[in-house]
């Protein structure tokens, strides 16, 4: 049985193996402090040689940054294949998909947004800035506002600001337990729609 498992691992495609290592790293960095996680720990859980982890990601720091990037950057799947329907339904679908990602990776998500609050690591800060821009693209695509040109910078600034509330709201859900997942779904969906349909036209007309 063990031999069969090892054979299956050896036959994995590079992308699949890399994704598996990332998944293990995400769990370990989420569950433990950075200093207590080693590449050997990650390699052992993934069932690969430590040298292979280094081959794909370099050192522990590079792997950690990749985990943070993967966690903070809203995946393309959140806004892919949305139905050609109302902005409300499309945003609702995106929010639901995003909540699924966060719920599956609770500890790493909380760890990553905690890093942003510290604000003392230029590489982490750069990842957060990149993540905010990508999240803004996803939201505007879902709300069918991606092609807006007049007042575009104000619109994007509003959506970036909304991401700060989103992170704070996720703490209320995952840490304090004061909001449920369904509460977040309603809150995030409606605030996005209010921003793009009510607040943005008021700002644009100023």
C-alpha cells in the first residue's frame, strides 16, 4: 500500500505536486508560527524530499511569501463563468465563492490579514497592494463595471477601501463569532452594490 502511494506521488505532474506542497505549507503556516515551521516538516507531510520543496520554491521565506500571495490574491475562479444576469446576482455568487475560500483556509487567512496590520515587511506590503488591485478587478467585473472610464480612479479607490471592511468583517465571523457566514454574505454583497450604484454616482458627479 505504501509503495503504491509513493508510486502515485512520483507520477504526479509538476504543477500538481507544486500545488500539493503549497497546500501543506498553507496548513502548517496557518496552524503554527513561522519560526516553528521548517521545510523538512512541509516536505515530510507532502511525502516529498526537502530538496524538491527547495527546487520549486527556494527557501522557507520564498515559500511563505507564495502562501501569503496565494491566500490574499482573490483567485480567478471567484469571478469566472458568471451568468449574464444582474449585477446583484453576480456579486452574490462572487462573495459566496470567496467565503468558501476563506472558510477552507481559516487559520492562514487570519494569519495573512494579521501580517497586513503589522505593516513592517515591504515584501508582504507589496503582496497586499497587488492583492487589493486584483480583488478590485474581480469585484468590478462581477458588478459589470469593469469598463467604466469616467471617475475610474475614484471607483477603484472605493472598492479598495471596501476590502478593509471585508477583512475586519471576516474577523467578526471567524474570531469573535458575532457575525455568521450568511450575515457576511448579505453585508458584503449589499455594501458593494451600494458603493457602485449609489455612492459612486454621487462622487462622480461632485
